[in-house]
C-alpha cells in the first residue's frame, strides 16, 4: 500500500521535471539553430519557448533577432517592441527597434516623459516599493494616534510616507508601458494599410496609407473596422486584417 | 355645358385671385461669376409674384458700371397655380480687375421692400485671363451651348455641358472640370444628387456641389446646377470623356386633356401655354469631350522627379533649433500651389550624409473642393550622426504643364544646433564594418551582463492588477481598518463621555440590585450607590457636604442625609445599627434615583 500511495507523487515529479526540461530544451534548441544560421527554425523554437513559459524581454529580443535574420522586418519590430514593453530599459532592444523601424520606413515615435521615466525606473518595483511605503505610513498613524506625546511629528511622518507611497504607485501606473500601450497595434501588411475618414473602402475618403510596421492606438471597433489614432493625433478607420496588437492576446 | 360652368367658375376665380396667394421674393443672378476687364456681364433680378416693382436704375460700385437695361414680365401657370415674375436685366461693365462684392438690390413692391442676395464677381485682367479654381469662367470660346444649338426646338428646357480648363494635358496631370446642367427657370422639378460618369483611361475626383446660380443663355434665364471635379488622365493619346448623366424629375409642358381644346376654341382661342404640365423622368447628358494626353517629356527630367505636375512653391522650417545628444529635429517642408497633390512624391534631402533621416510624414490641406489647390506639408525627422550646425538642403522637382519644362525648387540648409548621440546607426556601422572586414557577425545571444540587465517584467499585465498584489493590499487594508476601529473604541471608552456613560450604567445596575438585596446589606449598598453617584468613592467623608450642595428638594436631601447617618451608625455603633424599615428603604431608594447623573 505504501508503494501505491507514492505513485502519484512520483508521477507529478516526473511531469514537473519534464516540463522544465522541455522549456529549457526549446530555448537551447532555438539558440543552437540561430547560431548555426537556421533562422526559420530558430524562430519556431523561440515561439515555442515563449508560449510555454512566462514572457520575458530577453526571449522576445532573441526572437526579434531570429526574425530579422529571416528577413521578417515587421515581425522583428513587433518582437522588439514587445521586448521593450516588458523591459523599457533594455537598450539593445530599443536600438534594434530603431533599426527595424528605419528599414521599414517608419518614423520613430517621439517619446514622452512617461517613456523616458520608464527607461530609467522599472514600474513593478516602483509600485511594490510605493505600496510598502504607503502601508508603513498608514500603520505609523496608529502609534501617532495612541501616544499623545510627539504625536505631531509622528502624524507628519506618517502622512509624508502615505503621500510618497501613493505618488510612487500613481507614477508607476502612469509610466507602465503595458498600461500605456495596452491598445497599441501594429500594421503587419506588406503593402501597408489605408486609413479612411469613414468606415468604408471609398477611395475618396482615404486619408493616408500607413507603412508596414506603423503603430496605431485602437480607440474602438466596429465590425471589421477599427477606429484608430495615429502618433500625430490624426484619427481614422482601417480594416482590422493584418493589424496585430502589440500586447499578445491571451 | 352647365357642368362645365360649375367646374370652370371656381377655376377662373382661382386664376384671378390666386396670384396674390404666393409669397413675394427677389433674387439676383450673374450671367457669369467671372469675367475680364472690358467684357460685360449681366445681372438678372427676378421679382416673383409681382406686377410692378421699383428697382434702382444704376448702382455705383468703384470699378464696375452697373446700369439697368430693361424689364420683362412673365406669367406662368402650372396646374392652375399662376405665378408672375418681373425680370430686370442689368449690364455690368467691368472697368478694373479684382474681386467685387455686389451688394443686395433693394426692390420696392407696393409698400414692401425686398432685398436680393448679394453677388460676387471676379474680374481678371484682360491680358491674363485666370479663371478661379483653375476653371474657365465661360469664356467666349467655351460659352455654354446655346438653345439654338440644341436639336429639336429653339428654346431647350434643359441641357448639360462639361467645361474643362484645358484640352491638352499630360498623363497624371489634374484637370479641373465642371459639369453644368442648365434648367430653364420656367420649369420646376427635382434634380438628382450628382451626375454619373463612367469611363476608361482616367480617374475622377469626388464631385463637389457648387451653389446653384442663375444664368442667361441666349436671352433665356436658366438655373444652373454645377458639379466641380478633377479629371486625371491615366494614359497618353486621345482621351474621350463620355457623357455624364444627371437624373431629374421635371414638370415639362404637356398637352391638354381631351375636351379642353374644344372648350377654349368656343372662346376663339387655344389653351394658354404652360397651363398643363407633366412630371417626367429625364436624363440630362453632357456632350462627349475629347482630350489630347501627352506622355511626360523625357528631356530634362530630373533623376529624382517627384511626379508632381502643376505650379508649386516650397517653404521649409526646422524645429527645435537646438537639439540635445541623439534628439531628433523636425524639418517641415511645405509644398503649395496647384497640381496633382495626391500623386506627388516627397521632396528630397540634399547633403544629409551626416544626418539620419526617415521617410517623412505628409499632410495635405486642400483649399478647394477638388484637391487641386492647397498645400502639402512633409515632416522629416532628422537625427544628427555628428554635431551639426545646419540641416540638409531640400530639392523638389515638378513639371510645369504650361511650359512643358521640369522645374526644380531648392531650399538651402537651415541653421540648427544638433548634437550627435549614441544612435543605433553607430551599431549598424560597426556591424557593416565587421562585414566588410570579414569578421564573424556578433552572436545575437547577449552576454550574461547584458542579459542580466534585461530582467524586466514577466507578465503582460501590470502588478497593479496581479491577484497576489491585490489580495495583499486588501488584507492590509482590512487589518488597518480593524486596528483603527479597536483604537477608536478604546479611545472613546477613555473619554469623559465614555466614563460618564459607564458610571450611569454602573449606577443603574447598583440601584436595580439594591431593590432586591437583603435588608441587612441595604444601608451599605445604598451608601455605595450614593458615593458612586457623587463620584466620591475615594472620599466618603465629603459625601455629606456634596449632598447638601445637590440641587434636590429638602425631603430628598433629608432622606440621603438619613442614609449617611444610618451608615455612620452602622460603622461606629457596637450593637449594630437597626435595619431601616421598608418605608424608609423605599424613600432612600427613591431619593437615590433622583440624584442627577
């Protein structure tokens, strides 16, 4: 009976170790193929690795490298952009994205203060630190209320911590690229996409043509049509075919 | 005969009195919206539903001589609705070139004063006729087809024409065109939204409506519905613009019903013209027009020819004037004029080796309805490879269709202070150098130091919406609230009001227990109650003086003093104090209850 009860435990351990092995195997295989110039195959293994594990900036960067070598510029730009979404401080990905955009003929977007802040300060640790400081300040209020002596100093200190913690959390939220670019999408069509004034393929209502690799912000959806905003603020309609969301859908 | 009389008496009554039932109004129209110095045009002022009116004999306007030529009266009868209108024709003799706003004419009809609509007339120099919007303004060579030209009758109720700004053009050149549909002002009806034009070898811009106007053609007043567009030839050789059809439902003169002619013949005449009309669906067509399209000339064509055909000007600006290391500057180049804006390419940067440039964004702002005139702005993002004091130059080439020559517009470099930064170009150059030297390409796999820097997030969602983060914060929030509640309760209990409430509760409990306590314990318990009520448990001797100061009646005070006496007796007598009888206990109890809390 003792032997029978240990079987499920052994099975779980086997499955767990095999999952870990497969994950590591995909990455190793991808790197190996890339080093040997088998770019298409490397792309496949990088994609498998990304699907089987938590997203990582580095993995997307490597995928972008493999796609670029496979002459898939738009897909590479998308991978670099995803890499930067996960880690805006990852300079090699930023450089590679600029290069890919230049090759695609897409103007680099002028970065706002949020992007510049995110390039310097990671948002998740800022959020965590802000939350810790906030709660420390909140709990510091209790001794300030309980003790009449020196309560003013304590209340002041607690309030300062509360404000600093809250400000950190708000700042982290405002500068998190995953929140800021949650509705960003990229034009993947080789021939670009036509932006219209109205949701109709009327040549007279054409505003402009967006190059492959251009990014737009999706404002709303109507059937097959997306109402989008360009980087310059111009708005219009385009068909959702060959438009890929920068943040991959679950 | 009797029946006919019954029918026609009201009809004639309506004929004679119905004239006054329609609203009076006055309108004015130009025979042509544009002319040249020395070439007269006409203004027709129409006053509806009036038999006589007073109009100005002449209008003084600097640069224009406007004089009344004559008047005519028109009666119209459509299905028993009779309208009359007076038409006054003025001659305008332009004396100088310019844009003229002709003010509204004041027309007095009886005791009423009506005003016509104001008009605008473009007068060009006689030597250089420049029609507005690139369109001819019905010059003598392109006068609308006269009524006599129309087959079948001398006065046509309607006809159409296509007015093109030129008959010879280049492939890709934008040719402004206007489809005009003339309707005799005596007929009514409905006109379709826009004409239908289908053909091969050219593209047509979206048709733009022009406000309808009145125009005199061969002495007849016509309402003109016009649609502006631009035609772009797609191939060289002869090009046929097919007829453009406009659908309309018109009230056209019709024949009288059977029996009516006999009736009028009894009175020695025939039915008045226009008395009977029929609603008819008609399709008005413009005449087919031929164009001669030439290919773009090869001699003198610049290598970087933008494809622009027309007449253009170029302006450029740069912002910001100072850029930090690696920061981009924006060079804005505006091409303005008339031509094929939608098909033209961007200007070319010259001497941009030390700049990193990207394909420009473009924005077209049209100043007319057919996208023929306007300005197109190109914005180049430039990043300096090395420190720079001036921008690259700009070159733009186009074909002037009037001369057939290619023209090149140049913009010299603009002053700017841009500093070079750590641009990716340096990386690219390094890679290309490596390629040139045959060195192995760097592995895309980063070294451990670089990889370590790329920690980053491991989720597509912010930690803000992560369940663990939310649960932890919610738990801390609940704990914080609970601690706060405990603290507040304790603080409230220690406050004067809390203590007072506590005392009252204790007193109530003591009084309740006093009512049922053993007789021997009554005195001591009652005194304890009294001391509690007086807040002097620690100093029982002060109880007497406190009782004396209480705001109570004498009898109650006496009972309480009696209680204190009994207590002293109980304390200090050897034989023990006597137990108070029931009546005394009741009085003491009543007195204790009266002590204010």
